[in-house]
C-alpha cells in the first residue's frame, strides 16, 4: 500500500467532503460506469484506489444525475449503504 500518499488522500477527502451538490455540474463528476477498481486488491487498497482515481470520492454521476454519498455511524458498511441506494435507483 506504499504507492499511496495517505496525507494527500486525507486532504482530498476533507476538501471533497465540504463540496455542496448544488455547486457542481454533472459533467464534472466521475461516471460510476467508468470507474474501474481491481477486485484482486484488498478491501483497503480498493478504497484507497477509488479515492485516488475519482475527482471527488463523495460525488458520483449515475445515469446523468449527481449522487452524493454520506456515511453515518449506524453500524452499516459502506457497501451495504451503496447497495441500498443503487437498488432503489434501479427498481
């Protein structure tokens, strides 16, 4: 995991977290269909890879819509939360 600059990724997360959804254009957000993360990496490496590759780890372009991801400490994993959202979007 030493190919990641953790301090740089932390700064990116802190800066990205503050961005309001109303202040961005859908064209400036990474399309979820174009984000490629290797499944052969560990869970931590996949997360770090995602943060490194996308312009804002909290915002996604899903079918032309800006989707903001937020997490709470309710005991659910990020994967569960994202799966819930996607299952509701693609009913």
